[in-house]
C-alpha cells in the first residue's frame, strides 16, 4: 500500500493507482524485501494462520504461503484495485485469499492469527500506533507481530533523489510536500519498537534490511513516479503556464543521470524492521 492521505475520519485513502502501476512503483521491491523480512521474523512453520496487513498486490502474502505450506494467509488492503490484481495473480488459491480492510480498523476478531505482518505500509497510515495496536489485537497469544517500513529519512536513496530535487526546483509547497511524504510512522530509528511497546507486545526485536533497487533506465525510474498519485498530487492546481511537470522531470532526470548516458542504475534501499510477541 502507498500514496495515502488522511481524511477527517483518519481512514487511509489509496490514490487512483492500478495494480500494474503499483507493481512497478512498489510491488517489485516488496517481493525483493519479502524473503529477508521473513528470515528476520523467523516465520517458517509458525502456526496455521497469517495476516498480511496492507498486502498490495500480494508479494508478502505469496512469500508466506510459499514458505509455510500448511499455513492459510489472508491479505488485507484498502485498495480494491490492488486486491483484484492479487486475486488474479494468486498461485495459492486454496490457501491465500484477499479481503478489504483498513490497517487502523482491521475487520477481524481478536486473537485470529498466529502471524500478523505488515511490509512497507505503516509509514503511509494516518495513525501508526493505532495500526500496531490493531495488529496486536488480531494476533493470538504467543503470535508474532512484525512490520517493515522504509527508512525514508536516510536509507531510501531513490525517494531522496526525487524529493530533494523537486524541492530544489522551488516549486510552491514542495518543502511541505516532502515533509509529509517522509514524515510518516515508523520511518525514524527506533520508532517501530516504540509503537510495538505501546501496543503491549513483548520480546521486541529490531533490525534493518538493505536491498538494491535496479532500474533499466530513467524511464523505468520515472514512469511509476509520474503515474502514481504522490507527485501528481503536488502538481495539481499549479498554473500550467509555469510548466512545472516538465521542469521537475528535467531536474530529476539530471539527478538520476549525473552526467552519464542513460542506462541501468542501482540504488540502495534500507528498511527498518521490528517483531514482537502478543
């Protein structure tokens, strides 16, 4: 899940992003992070029921099912477009299902799951502490509750390159937009553990996981950004004569290329991870 904003009801709202766009924007990195995240969690053969909170197009749900051949998995997300994509791609129809659900108000009874996970979601929800409490609530006694969030502030190079360059163009509202984008729950050192303690979880463990984000060329980097809702949301309402979309694209392309010809690029991406027991 990504591209959220807060309404007066504190319900996260997903931008108008299709499953295909999301796969290029987030899904391919969720898949790459899933295996080391599950290694950290120690999720192999842990119980018979698992919940993937903010499942997106199902990367983590499928990884759990692949590792745990007797486990049933529920993937939950607020975006019906992403759930529909995940249902079509689901290779584990007998054990994995996808249902709508808000991370801050999970539609499941207390003590429902042996394993409750959330990957690359909590930094986009309006109330991370409440989401952590909801994850703890639906976990069984002794169950594992774990999450991963991007280190937006210091470890997600692709986003810093884009956001800092955008602000450098002088676009109106750019600094506030960047602060909102990078200021969500769980993105600061130790913040996830604080949320887990507030949720009453125990035996809390923290770590960080670094993967590589590889892009074939600038278009492979830029298209998902420009087709999502985060950056276009900043541009909405600005006078067209100022040509901000073209100016921003040119500036970000310059930062991406750094004077070299267009072609493959590879960036580091670090996630904070936390796990605890109900």
